[in-house]
C-alpha cells in the first residue's frame, strides 16, 4: 500500500513539474515596434503546442505565421486602436483553455518630449548571470534598445552555415529571460558581427541576404508608419516629436579588407543618415564610433578617412547628435570636445555599453585613459538606463550605467546647449 502511495505521489509530482515547466520552455514572447495606438508581439513556440491568445482574456487574437523551423514556429500578432493610458493583458491558453501565461503591456505615445530607454548589447546565451535582465526590467523603461550581438550566432557551432546560424537564433530566443518576462516592454534591435553571422563581418558575407531576412523576421518593423521609416539593410529611424533615434547597419555595407576608399556604412546609408538628422538625433551603432584609444574595431580606427569625412558631414547638419554604441565588452563615456577635435562643431558624447552577459576583460596593463574619457569601466557586466529630454533650448541626457545587482558603475547628467551653430528644430 505504501509503495502504491509513493508511486502515485511521484507520478503526480512529475506531472505537476512537467505542467509547470513545459509552457515556459516552449514559448517565448516579446513586444515589438509600438506607437500610441498600435503594437505587435513576436511568438516563438513549439510546433506540437497549440495555444490560443486573447486580449484581456476576452477578445480572441489570430497570430500570423511568419516563419517555420524544424520544431518551432514564429508567429506575429498585430494590434491597433489601443489606448496609451491603459494597461492591457495578453493571455495565453492551452487546448483545454487553461491559462498558461498572462503578459501585461502598454502602448507608447511618440509625441512625448522625453523618453527613458534601456540599452544593452552582447548577450551570450551560454553565459551566466542572465538574471541581470530582471534588474534591467525593474527600471520599467519606455523602450529597450538591443544594439548588437543580440545573438551569438557564429559561436558554439561546428561551421558557419545558414542552418547553424538559424539554430543559434532559436536557442537564444528560447533561453534568455528577456523573452520570458510577464511585463512586456517594446524592443527595437540592430545587429553587430555575431548576430550578422560573421566575426568582424563585412558586406561580402555570403549569407547576408538570408541573415537580413532572418533578423527582421525575429525583430520585424512596420512596412509603413508615420513615426518609423526603414533605411538600407536593417537600418531604420524612429522619429518622435522632439528627437530621432537612428539605428544604423554597420555590417551589410561595410567595405571588405583591402578595399579602395573603404567605408563603414556605404554611400547609400551615409546619405540616408544625413537626411534623417532633422531633429536632435541619437546615432546608434553596433560597433564603437570613436576608437583611437584602442586597437579593436571602431569606425575611427578601421576607416580613418571615411570617419573624418562623415563626422564633418554629420557635424555640419543643423541639429546635434549623440552617439550610442556597444561591442567593446566594457562601458565608456567619451566626450567630443569641439576645442580638441578638428571636425567637431559642438560638444557631444559617445556612450558605449557592453556586455550585458558575455565575457569581460580586465584593463590591459599598458592602457592609458585618453583626453576623451569621462568614464571607463572594464571587466564588468553592464547596461544603461537613459532619460533623454528636449526642450526649446537644451537637450538633457541623464544616463546611468549599471552592473550586476544594480551596482552603479557611473552616472552623468549631460546638457547639450543650444549654440549659434546648432538649431533645435521646433517644427518636427
């Protein structure tokens, strides 16, 4: 009798454990591009799971199949006519209409003069300390920017093939806590070399076309929207009332080694970038822009002539820019001082934040901080929380870079003042 009770107890316990774990292991959901009354969700789910989706546990939703993989399907749900003042709930149910998960979400008014956004890059799914996502999410930013190495696609595979690169995307999106959270926050993403699929990758990568489609299947953008427009490759610009967020593609058009007159972004993207600096603008890059203080990849060190030409053209625009980058596996704040840089027309900055969870490196013994440095923190996992607010005369940027356990690595309140050669566009 005791043996039967014990077996029954074990069986019930195992079934309960299976029920508890299986939905979380088999479904990932993340919120995509969002505006005042529209949003979208991306859903990665096992093919043998038939879930139903409801808005506020009442209105049935019909996911659109975006891509089929061997054992998983990628779906998208699009919603419209929403209210930015309301909190909504996405409810997921199984075949028996049991609630599997409930995801809270909101929309986002893009007519605000200020935004708080989180920035993260370099997220190795095989690395520990992934609970750092819970710490980032606790700040409840308006948006999350993933700015490169969102997937370590070219790592942990026997050879670089499109099937192996695709598998690494699936492994990452099934693993990271960011895609399992119950409170959804809009995510916008660009790539760097590892999610592009080629270490230090350039425009001649043989799987560029396939990887471009794969990336945009997982991080889709609306075909047409008044606040967002696509650029060359995976680049795009988000236009809010007072500022622009210009996400660049530093891989698809990068010149191969030994090219004549090499460039980072390519002529078409360079023109597109300049056309979209029609408000104070964040230029967001997977790789670092400034780089004369180190020997690794950067726009400045890899393409010195193109860098000077492009910086002169950017600085000649009527609106100021602030640079945001990842890749370097450290956090830095660098100042561009117009009295010390021949190409600078005004003072501005580059914030680099990387990695949120990946390998870190100690400071090299021969490393010397340069005159551009305000902060330099190596050997620490990190992410940034940024509040960017613009009024008629100034651009206020409050930024804090955090490490594990919300350790504050550095914090600054920066003000880009209106000067005689900078004109904040009041009509956009």
